[in-house]
C-alpha cells in the first residue's frame, strides 16, 4: 500500500530530520559519551519517530478504508499488522 503523495513528501522530510538528529547524537556521544544533551536529543528523535509512525499508520488505514479493504485479504492482513504494531507501541509507552 502506497502512501498518499502529500503524506509521502511529509514523511520524507520528517525522516530526513530524524536521521539528522541521530547523526548529531552519534557525534555528541563520540565526543563526550556522558553528555546529557545527547539523551535529550535522543528523546526528541524517539518522539519524532513515534509521531512519524502514527502519521504513516493513519494514512495507511485511511487509504485502506477508501479502497474497501474487506474485499482484499492482503490489505486486511496488512491492517491487522499495523494495528498490532500500534497497540504494541502504546503498551511500551505505558510501561
């Protein structure tokens, strides 16, 4: 299932920013392994990754319902995997 065009562009931009954050963290940790600002950056990157995942999941679900997924076993299985992933992520966040 492809992402919608506007979401795909947003995902690409957000992913680039997350990658930039992670590269910055790697440099910070290489220069000073006990630097607390690296932990702050990592927390920010983790939150951004969660927001990105929810944006992608929302678009996938929306597109699947627009396609009438009930007639497509592959799409139904894919949506179940997306829902399971979101539930697992929510469970990790709450623990």
